[in-house]
C-alpha cells in the first residue's frame, strides 16, 4: 500500500506509523494514493492564521477575527474553537466562552495578498484551478505526474509544505476521484490534514453519513429531507431517482447522484464569475436594528473589497434575508451604472432592507452584487439627487490608498464597530 510522508515527501510501498527516512509520524497511506488526481485545498482558519503570522505575539493565544463588542465572529483560530467559539457567533457570547481571546479587526488586503501567494504556488503545479474563495480551491492534477516526476499526492503535500515553510500558513488537502468527495475529504482531518477517499470505499464511506454532508444541503433542505424520513445517505439510496425528482425537483436529481458518489463536474478554471456575495448566519436569531445595520455595512465592505481585488464592479445589488422559520427573502436593485464602492453597495442594500416588507427575527443576512462588469466601467455617472455621493466616493478611494499603505486598521468606519 502506498504511503507518503508529509514532512520529507518520501513515498514508500508499505504503510508505516513513522517515515522510514525522517521518522515523522505524519504519514498518509491509501491503496489508491498514487492514482487519484482531483483535490480540494482548504486553508486552516485562514484569517486568524494570517493575523498570527503577521503578529508572532499572537501565536499561542486564542485569536478572534471580527467586529467590536456588538459585532460577530468572522473566524477564529483553533485554540478559540476548543473553547466553543464559532464563526457568526455574537462577539459578547464568544468572549464569555473565551474571555482571554485577542480580538482583531479583519484586514482583507492582507488576506487577499496571502491568497495570491498561495494561488501562485498552485499555478506551478497545474493550470486547472477553480478558486471557491480566498482560502480554498479545487485542483485537477490529471496528467501532471509526468511533468513533475511525482504523483499528484506528492505534489499536494509539497504545496502545503511550501505554504507552511514560505508563507507561514497551513492548509488541509482532500484527495479523491471527483470534486464532491475531495471537498468532503479536506474537512476530515483539519488542521494540517491530508485525507483520501478512493473509488473502492466511496459507498461504504458515504452510507452512514448524515445528509448535511452533501455540499449545498443547508438547514432548510435538511429539514425538508427529514420530513420525508431521509436523515442519512443510506436513506437517500432507498429512493428512486424519479421519486426524488418529483419530491425535491432538480435538487432531488442532484441528491440521487451525490448519494452514490457520482459527480461529473470538471475543475473549471475559466468559469465566468456571475456574482460576488458575502453572507453570515447568526449564532442566535436577531431583530436588533443596530446589529443588522452593522452587518449590512461589513458585508458590503467585504463585497466591495473582493470586487476591487478582482477588478470588477456590479450593477445589481442583492440583499438576502433568512428568517427564524427559514423563510428566505431576496430583494434586488439595479443601479444606474456598475459599482465597486462600499458606500453605494451599502446604501442600496440598506434601502432594500428598509423596504423588504418583512419583520425579523433573522438568522441570516447576505449582500451581493451581480451583472458584473470590468472596473473601468464602475461609478462613471454622478448622482444628481445626492450631491455628496462624489465626495464620499473620493473619500473611499483615499481610504483604500491609506489602508493599502498603512494597513486595514489605519482607518475604521464607526459603523463597522456595531
């Protein structure tokens, strides 16, 4: 059985508890290790890891990345997770669970730069890369063994080793025969994990798993499935394809395939980006107007930062709300011209919220832009009904320049602290 040392990259033909070359215990062994080529790489606690790398005094401390005392947790390191802290948890709750935590404001320019460095390392391995976000991507390494003189598993271990040695960041690898299983595998052994799901074990691996393991099955879908007596993958396998389609529509057909480990989607480098969005699920449902307004601003800022990083703009602003009873409300507004400015996205999203025609409490809120266009088409017209819009746009551009030079915390909008 092939066995790989993730520290010295020695590949042997027999499993061992320790590497025969360097004696490291970080071994991964699998019968199909050298024959699989579809991978998912997911950075470990990415934002918090960047903060610890850039500020070594935080290395052994619990770190929470997020807003002020009335904000929420964007992410946290594994030390804080041991105490029960989770993403989207209200900050006051997180600090009750982990009062010794160090809270830092998000620095999206730093995260974007780190993401680009990781992407450059991936590009050296394969052109078939499909990013999902700043900190995760699919890779297809089919046919790369001859070029690099090593099977995909070795190349992936080399990638995470380089990330750790050169960038001070860690990631977890999922290796399998399709995207669905590769993404599941990357989450099995975090942090610094390397998990493999082979063809031969696919059925046995999936059968006992809960349906929520399927990518895209959220709480609402899980509730609908449970009402039909479907709680595990094995339950899904008892349904005919036609019956699943009749009960759940297109999702039913997707569930039928994924329950069998069937996923024919290719790793698509050139898939055109259709929208940029960001959402957060609250730890507890809320109707607090100040808290919701702070979320709308932070989400708008994150969407704008991503749009600027990708040199894109969007004409349509979307607000997404999910109520405590899982009712989903979506509202959209088309702007006169595309934008990549936080101020314009926020004002449109806030107006959509004010006129949404629905009451809380809410369990999720999201902001996004679509109808994307190049950044040179952004914010060309002037709003005659808002004479201060031009001044605010200039102020935001100046703020971006200052943050790029002195760091994201050089200027913080008061609204972001809610």
